[in-house]
């Protein structure tokens, strides 16, 4: 069975970059009728917060990315200790005592000498006496001993990859304070949970190389690995600093629609055109990981507005009746209200502005030279109730009486009644207006 996982660390809210990973893994699992696991990578007790776990679930819920089961790494610490012992038993796990400052100094020296900043394994050269002396002072951190060979795999997006393990530091799997780090926890989980496909950002390529060796060392089955490109801003600038402001919860608050966001992200960076999809089923059916390229993918959050608008235009009243009711539109005009406004909104938040106009009227916009014309026209406006023919009959009479036609006739009337030069069809809008001006 195809099994994928989305593995966020609950140290912040989900942002657009996380969504890309979550969505790809979700789509692969759903397409194959497999399993999608939400794995909470919470081995860091200080930075992991329940508030973020809740936030992550809420965002995924909002988007309809339902998971089949949830796993918490913090509940699996015993298992990680077991695997650590297994690695120790094989002579592949060794304790190091350098402080962060010493390590930093070593790295700087190597860089100064034009060498790659790879850990020099001096801990392996310690005698038993030296090691005992050091460990009586403080407990050390533990590294996995990489075999210095080339690590090769066929990446689902990047193709054939080959990384020389000698160019990579032996990864630290357990910190001096005993905290299990992501790499160890992640490979244990991927093996134990039967993960078959790992899709994550290309910032994890080097991790994958070391994880392949570790998985093999403990006799696990290798999943297939794919690394999607990272998102950049519209000009190609790195997004890392802006990601905080591209949080999914902010997009939700801004009125971006899940279907718009998912349609966009399921195609952005692929050779297929980005197009609005009508349902999750369509998104699932139309997804193809093979069509994604390795080049950084430009993301512009302003693109989400037109696609949201397009999605909303296609909705029927039943789909939005609750949103319409929530802003106070009486039920007897609610459907007409939606039909009049839906082509004139970017997000559902814009409905409030239209309701305000319909309920209370607008501040009229009347040019000096139109003053008399408007005064005359408004006197000719028939008594309520209006219907969808009122605008046509009224403006025909005004045309006869004033000799105005075309834009010179319609535009000043629209601006007088709505305070705007554009907006919904006046024939449909006029019967909805709750306050009809009788004099300007
Ligand atoms: N918690 C890791 C991250 O958010 C998971 C990476 C992975 O998918 O293995 O970067």
C-alpha cells in the first residue's frame, strides 16, 4: 500500500511552503487509495507547542487535507532509544564531546583552508581513558558513522542523484541533553510506519543521503524519495524570511478559498497549466508528480485573488447561503443578492461592502455638470416595488426627457446611486436597494 506522511514540526503555523509538501503527499496517497499520515515532529520539547499542533490540524482541516492517522514523535522516544542501541551495537554510533563553540571553530578553520566543513571525526580517535574523562564531565552528543561511499538514488523529481558521503558530516542523532533529533526519529518512523513515498523540499536532499545509509544500516526498506523545489517570491527572491507572513491561517482570514489555493499549488511549478479545479477529486485526478521540475518555483500570493474570485463566481447560492446570512442579508433577497454580487467580488469578504451599499445606500458621486440631470432623473424614478425591468423603463424615459444616451446617460445614474463607476448590472441591483433616494 502506498503510504505517505506530512511531518511538520509544531514550532510555528503552517505556511505556503509547508502546504506544498502536505498537498503533494496527500495527493499521492489519495490517488493510490493509500494512507496519508500526519506526523507531528515534536521531539524538541522547548519549541514544540500544542497551540501549533492545533493550528496545523485546523489548517489542514480547512483545506480538506484529511489524514488517516496522526502520530506524535514525542510518544515514540523509547523506540528511538532502541534503534540508537541497535546502531551502537553495530559500531555505527559514536559519542562526541566537542562544544558548539569548538565545532564552530573547526568549521571556520576548514573553510579558511578551502576545505569543506565536514566533521573530522576526532571523537573516534579518543582513547578509552580520554572518553571516560570527558563523559564524567558531561554527556556527549551522538553521531551516526557514515560509510564514506557515494550514495545514489533516483529521485522522483530530481532524477538520478549521487552524493559523496565524504562531503557530509556524520549526522548528530542525539544531542548532549539527550534530545533525539529529527534524522533518527524520522527514519525510525518511516520504517515502522511503512512509509513508501517521501516527498519533501529540496532542502532535505543531503538529509536523504544520510538517511538512506541509516535505513540500510538498520535493515529497513527504502522508500522512494522525491524533493520538490522550494518556493521563491515573484522575482525569484528567497521566501524563507517572508514565510511567516504567508501563513495559511492568514490566507484563510483574508478570504482565500481552499479550492483556489489547492488548485494553484497542485500545479504551480509543473508543466501542466495552473487552472481552477471544481473539486478535490479533480485535483487528485489531475496531479502528476513527474511533471514537476527542479527549478525554484515562483509564488505570488496575489495570484490567489483572481483564482478565488473565479471560484466564487461559479458557486450557487446554496454554497454560500450561510456566508450571505452571516452578514445580515434577509433571506427573501439573499439569493438575488448573491446572484447580483458574485461577479463583483474577489473574496467573500467583499460581500459586506455590497450589503452595506444595498442596505444603506452610497455616498453619491455626481459631477457638477450632471447635477441637474440627476435631479431631474431621480424625480422620474417610479414608486417601489421595483423589478428587473425598472432600470430599463426608467432610463428609457430619462433618455426621452433629457436627450442623453449611452454612457452619458447610464454612468452618471450608476455613480449617483452606487457611488462607483463599476459594479453589478444595474437592472438587477436596483430592485435590491433598500433605500431609494428621492432627491439629490
Ligand atoms: N519535520 C521535518 C520538517 O518539517 C520533516 C521533514 C521530512 O519530511 O522528513 O522539515
